[in-house]
C-alpha cells in the first residue's frame, strides 16, 4: 500500500464522480449546501480516516467541503490514498452529497533563476515557507507553506538572462478534463495562447500585457 503509483494509475482507480488527480494529490470538492451538512461530512470522513490510519487535508466552508490526500511519508500517491478516496465515496453516496469535479485546482508560483541556491533562501525567509523534500534527485527546488494554505513556489533553472520576458509566472494545475475549457475561457477573456507544444502537460498563456500563466495537468508527465 506504500508503493508509489503513477497519476494515471490512481486516476483509473478513483471514482470519477468524485475525485481528480491534481498536482500529485487526490482532490475532491463536495457541495454540501449548508455548514451543518459539511460538518457532518467532515466528522464521517474523520471516522473512516481513523479506521484506515490515513488522513486527508480538509477545508470546511459554508457550502462545501474540499478534501485532498497524499502519502506524505513517500512523497506521492499510494494505495492508501485510493483506499481513503473509496471509503469517502461510500460516505458521500450514503449522505446524498454531490461532488463538483471541475472545482479542484492547485496554484504554484514559478520563478526563473540563474542561481537558484542564492535565490531560494530569500523567498523562504520572506514568506516563512519550508523547503519541500524532493521526490527525485533531479526535481526542481520548491518551497511550501507549512500550514498548507498558500501556493507553492518552485524555481526553474535559467541558462542565460532573459530580460525580454517575465521572470515570475503562475502555474495553475486543474483536473485533466477541465484544462481545455480553462484555456479556452482565458483566451476568450482577452488572453493569448503562447504555446501548446507541451499540452496536455501544460499550455502557456499570456494576458494582453504579456504576463504569463500556465494551465497544467498530470497528463503527459508519467
């Protein structure tokens, strides 16, 4: 149950009515309608999580509950996450709660840098963030909010100065079946598709002044 699974394997194993893989986590957003119903769902999730000894992150709001899970000890997704998602699916079906599979997303801020070791300490200090333990030796450095609330920062190695382009851009990770809709909406809102060369891993977009953002999925990364 602790062996790392590919995002594609996890996606195939999940109930598609409830769950999506986004940026290395399993996410589910459940429309509870009321705070009381959301609290009941949260309590039931706590019970199954205790029984499985595997615990999700929970965001309880007035009309919704968002859950996400990852196996922190191995830095990725495992059978434990699949089992927890299956148990929660049984609970939400029993309670008659529906999921919004278009809602999950994860935000990262990407910083291009020539000397990453010199840049990282500044951002760690100014944000009060912690360094993420890399899954692979060649992984790009990343900083994360210890509270799990703010967006992560990751650092992309530059080989030469590029003053003609922005050095900071946003990476918005969304469910794989939402990405093209999100890209189309951005273009319809006045944006430009800069590149789809790496789609469906990511599309590069820009606003009317050239500020860039990438819409990302897990696909074409395994």
